[in-house]
């Protein structure tokens, strides 16, 4: 894979998709319907999916592509592929909260090596460079040329008082019970894959997820976090968190700065 070209293409497509999403977000009304699993989907999801899929297929025709909106066409597991969630945080989008993201990632041999996370309503753009290091680019964003890229890195956490980030829409008692096993200095909440990015920038130390997620929900944020020195492990046994699983469904997981002393179940 040409990682320099990959970074350029993923960044541009994320920005283009973000523009299309914001056109719909800022309209007086937009169409919302339910998918077969009862999760919501909007015209913004579908428009962004079409734009990104076309761009990736044109740029990397030999690389398998998995997207949330076309997931039904992928019956078997793969190990090296591009994976897209065109609009992560659809519930936040519908409620006009702003915590939604465009997510594009490249997975090789089960590991998310490169990714981009763009939060268009918040004006935050995170991605991995060609060498795998993660940055946050400051706007305004030119689609054809990157602006100032600020290197990001995970925190050096103080285990006597951690900053924990959790989901806005999927918080439950099991998550609260797990968080209570740590000494917590501050709690913050965020929607979508922004939670990974808050750990990647050192704005949070720990993000546990005890709920159902799919690989397209996590791959780009995971890549950004890893490129900032962070880690993601399975919740049950703290082993490696991998991609390309049959059905693309994730186990529970913990995303964290390596300085955090993880609590076993």
C-alpha cells in the first residue's frame, strides 16, 4: 500500500463527505428511516457512503471495501481491507448534537494501520500520516493540501485520578460499575469515534466500551489512537483487538493510554 497516497485520499474523501453531511444537517428537515436491525439511517449516511465508496474504489480498486451501509454484501471475513463508517453517531446527528464523525480506515492483517476521523460539525480532523504517526489538523481545511498538522500523543496518566470518557447514547450500568473500579478525577462524554480521539490527544485517559459495536464504528478511531501511542484491547482478557472478524462485530473493549493500570474483570 502507498501510505502517502492513502493518507491524501482518505483525508480528501472525509472532508468531501463532511461537506455533504453538513448540507443535510443544516437543512430544515431530512429523511430518517430504520434499517433491518432497527438502527436509524439518514440520507446523509447514504450520500456520504456513496461518495466515499466511489472515491476509494477508484483510487484503490484491488483493495476490498467494507462499509456500514453495504455490510450485507460481505459474508466472509477478510484480513486486509478498507473500512468505512460514513456517518458514525447517527443518533447524535438526528438530535443535532454535533458529535458525529466520518470514519475511513485501512486494515492490514487484522490491524488498523491508518485512519481518518473527521467531525465536521466540530471542525476537528484527526488522521494518521504516511509513517503511522497521528496528527490533528487545524482548519480551515483545504481538500487538496493539508494545513497545519499538530502531532498528538496520549497522556501520562495519574492513576490516582483518571479522566474517563464514555458514550453519550450508550451509557449503561455495567459501564458505570466498571468505571467505578478506578480512581476517577473527571468524567466526560462524547459521541461516535470522538472518544478514541480524546484519548489520542490526551484529553482523556480511558474509554471502556461494554456494548455492541461493529468494526466500522471503531477502526478509524483505533488507528488514530494507536498512532498516538494508545492501545485498544478486548475487555474480557486484555488481548489484542483485531479486525476482519466474521460478521465484523466487535467484542467489548478498552481504549486507553498505556500508563493506565487496567482493572481485570
